[in-house]
C-alpha cells in the first residue's frame, strides 16, 4: 500500500486488527519491520539506546534463522518481538493454508502473539482463522522509508504530518530503507520527544 495512513475500510475488513492504540494517551509506538539484518538492525538498536526508546520489531523468520546473533541483540536490549512471516510473503498471493504455515514456521524461531502481515493485507479467511491465536497489528502511520523515490526529509515529514495520540508508526530495518532510515529515524525520535510523546511498546 502507498498510503501513509490506512483507509477506514480496513478497520471494517479487519475489525479486531490493531491500527492505533489509546487516542486519549499522548503516546506513540515505534515498530520496525523486515529485520533483523547485520547491516541495519544493530545501528537501529544503538539509536534507540541513545534516546532511551523501546520499540517492537516485526521480524522475518528467515532473517532470524540467518542472523540469530542480531535477533538476540534485539531481545536482550529489551525490545518486543512480532511475527512478520518466515519469508515476507504476500497474503493475497498465497493459498490460506500455505500462508498460515509460513507464519507458523516463523513461530519456530521466535515466541510472540504479535503478528503483522507483510504489505498490510491478508485474506479475510486467513484473518478470521488467525485472530484467535494472534494480536494482528497493522499501523496508523507508515513512513514509506523503503521507497527509494522519497527523499529522507519526506520520511520525516510523514511522521510529523500524520502522527497523533496512540499512533503505531512503521519504519523498516532493511537495506531498502537504510538511506532514508539513517537520516530520518534520529530526527523523528527527537521531534516526537519534543512534542512530548511517550514511547510505548506493543
């Protein structure tokens, strides 16, 4: 999806999905998708430590398999973990059974009830099947840091424009996002702190 915020129809398609937390609390929830990888994730962890922020990492199982030491760093530094499938698969392009098996394969490497579907969508039947076993997390703000056509300043502008109380904000600790992330993440955290937001974990 290319929307900075989800359309209202998505909350009707996925009524138990988590798009935003308590709008009465002046809090935000930083999340990172697609890692862990050695080129980016350790740097993200160092930035979060620098600002005293805890986040939630939605990990790809195959990356955890390939980089268990990096995954261990995420856990040991006190961040929460979510399932992002084993192979970052598209839910609309797979049979329901195969998709669920891919999710469960990721569960073989991590322990969590949190799940975020890659690309922010999954089939209705899959959603209905999974919602009893997982807290299915979507987002309130997606920074689009993965988009090579965007300049880093635009990523920061997205955070400033769309963040509100309870926002679940998505960044990516991936190679595609690295250039935008390295510039925008520290500045986004600084701006959120200046606005008085409290950082919470899912």
